C-alpha cells in the first residue's frame, strides 16, 4: 500500500477554504442578530452552531470542487495544469 503525502501547499489551501467558510458562517450569524434584533452576546454563545454551519459550507464547497473537476476531466480539460507547472512534484 502506498503512503499518501499531503503537502504543505495542500494543507494551506484547504485551511484557506475553511477560513472562508467560517467567515461566511460568522457573517450569517451577525446578519441574523441584526435582522432579528437579538442580543449581541449571541455572537459567542452560538459559536458552536457557527462551527457546525462552517463545516456544512466547507463540505458544500468540497462537493462543488469535485463536481467541477469531474466535469472538466470529462471535457478533457486539465484544471491542475497551472498548479503542476508551478510545482513540478505534483
């Protein structure tokens, strides 16, 4: 069985995607506080829900990315060409 190595580049990329997902979830929480005129302490009391929502958003982004890659491969396009040229070890 081959060992799989996850590069630092891939880890940083996924961390950026999750950070964006968390920011979107947090902004949705702020928006709900403003719209429903609730107390601002809900920004930290609902942090667990924000983490859960950010995971759901991240997983949706993963599904979208996989679908885009599969469609591109079906059409014969190489989406990773630019990344492979910048990082020859990929």
